[in-house]
């Protein structure tokens, strides 16, 4: 396993159950086994964006996370809002289960980074940063989310922070500094909440093309009549079908969140079967709308954002940055608002790039990814997203040939499956691979 975050830990745990699988080595450059970047967050207000009951466990149907919370005395939330537990707690769960496995000797964790992978007849050789080589019959790329690229059009400055998750990234920001947050998704919300908890007094500005914040979550309900047949997979046709189904059920008292959660179970297959033109149309027109409905907020977090806007401490703008000139105290920024072309001039002390992880793998500086693309052992996925994989999650080389036993899991498969970042999606991918490996 290359990458020891949640995906790498899941891979080790799930594959170790197969008797035909021999010793398993898991590499992680930071040694954050079972946590990765997402679940290493220490602040209690950095929470998972679904209630604990939706996180599942280590198998297809179990409720292992909630059971573990109960066993450890942590399932004590008084209401729905507080069942969105801190992300570090989910990291505790996965790392605990992973450490139990490493204690048996079945899995060996190593703090190291893979630099290249070469085919050796019917197996693979992994060269690492420490100078070691590891021979393996199966290789899993469990790379997690990649760091964001610098936002275009922003003049370089120490006051423009590209990686907001770097240790101490927000520490230089004074409580009276003006902050511009680029993005309005989950990372942007995390940073706004972080600044507020740090005592920020100056107004905060968020900007994105559509200016859409994630929507509010509600307690889960069962869809009494889930959609099980779909029109020809066009972006417009699928949206129309989902809207009809949702409006009918909302009129019967079922929250729209239920239908979105049901539909997302099918979106991976629908996306995979759609034409390239329709995939591109979805990404261009519907991606932002889907994301705010799909990745939602705990009710109390949504209320906090609304209160911040009412108090004029938070301003959310739909528009794009046309220029950001570095100054001694930050940047002079010009924003063109969406729709009518009005421009806003803003003097800001700090710019935070919260546009999310880099998904175009041809832009990454990671030595392993650069090596795989340069040698033709991998090629980028559709629209440059991630790496190209077969339906089995096995990588395709530059000629499109499937490489048996060489897998990519999670965000690296975005171009093929779309819904790939949630723990449930990663678990589903690995359980499917596990079933394949059971077949002689």
C-alpha cells in the first residue's frame, strides 16, 4: 500500500482478511497511519460532514464506528448536530483498528515514500526515498487528496497561503486582519470556522464562481421508493429525473437530503456509463450544485455561518478574481461579480486558497506520479482528473492496457467513478477488489 491514510489503512485491514494474501507493507511519508491529512485535524470544530451513523465500519453493512464510539464512551452526543464528531475521532477509530492488525504482524507500517514503481515479470518493484526496494505481487496507490496548486492570477506573496492545512498555516493571521477565502466548499467553511474560533474580529470574505455554501443536513430517513431506473445518462436528463422524484417525495414530507443520498449510490455507475461529452457537461454545469447538496453541513455549523452573515462578519460573493496585486500588507484584489459584471475592489491582508485538492495529476509535483506518467505506466483520467483506471480499479498504462495487480483507490480514480472521496466510497472500492481477488 502506498499511502497510509484512511484508504491505505482500509486496504490493509480488508485485504488482510484474505488467506491468499501474504505479508502487507503500508508506506506513508508522514507516518500518519489511519489518519492521513483529513483525519489528522486536531481542533474539535473540524468535524466529519456526516453524522457518525453514516460512517459505517470496516465491512459492507456493519456500523462499526458507532459501536466503537459506544464501547469507548464517546457516543454521548445530546442531539443530531453533535453527532457530527470531530474528524480526529474517526482517525482514532481507523488508526486503532489498523494498529490492532499491525500488532499481529500481518501488516507492517513503514514511514517512507515511494519514488517509482517498475514491472518485474509478473510482479512490481517499488523504490523508496530511503533507498529501499520492495517487491510485491499487488500494489495499491492510496494517495489521498493532493495539495492544491497556487490559485492563478494571485501575485506571489507570503500573505497568500496555498496549503491551508500545513501546520501553523493560520498562525500569522492577526485577529484584526482582513482575510479573503477563495472557495466556498468544505475546506473554506473549515477555515472560516477556525478563524472565528481563534477570535477573528475583522470581517471575512469568501468568493467562488457560484458563491454556493454547502447546504444543511437532516436526520436520515429511508427512501420508500428509490429510483432504480434512469433515462439515458445525460446530465440534463438525470437532473430532471432526480428533480421530479425529489419534488414528489418532498410533497409527501420526505426531506430532499434523503433522495440525494439514495441517488449518490448510483452516480458512480451512471457517470462511468455516460459519454465523455456528458461527463464534461456535468463537470462544467452541475458539479458545484451537486457538491453543495452532496457534502452538507451539521445544522449548528450551517446556523453559525448564517449568523456570521447576518452580523456582517462574513460576506459570501459569487464571482471571480480578475487581479490580486501584492502589497506590503497583503493584496489589492479586484473581483468581478457573477451575472451583471459589477466589480469589487478589496484590500485584504491574507488570501487563503480553499479551492480544494489538485485533481489534475499532470500538474502534480509528486515524484511518484511524475515517474508513472513519464514512463507510461499510468495516464491521466478523463478530463485530466486523477489516473485512468479500469472498472476493477486497476491502472491503465499510456496505451490503455490494464496493468494486472496495480490498483488506484480513492481520489486518484475521480475521472472514472466521480464519487470517490468519502470513506464509504473508498471502502466500497476495496471490498469490490477484495471480492475480485477471492476469485481464482
